[in-house]
C-alpha cells in the first residue's frame, strides 16, 4: 500500500489535530493518522464521521509488518 495525504485531513470531532493518510487496495480504502495518545488512528475513508479505531504503536507496527510480508 502506498499512503498519501488525505484531502480530508484535520477533520472530525475527536480527531481534529490528526494528519490523515489514505491507502487503497482493490478499491478498499482506509485512512490512518499518527496520534500521541493511542498511537495510530484508523477510519473508513467512505465514512469519515463513523467509528475510529485506535491502535498502540507496537500493534500498528506488527500489523503493517504483516501486510508487507504478504507482498
């Protein structure tokens, strides 16, 4: 996945300071943002006002390493 800066970066009630990055694969897109408190926030790019998942930095690193290993 290649991450790019989202055109909707810095929007949302609880995530106003987040610098959102988008990634798409096979038409499915997500956005992720680094955050000081939980580590990484993730949301559905098609539902920006919907739920936001929070991952610790180590959990996010393990997830992205697993994705890279699949390639």
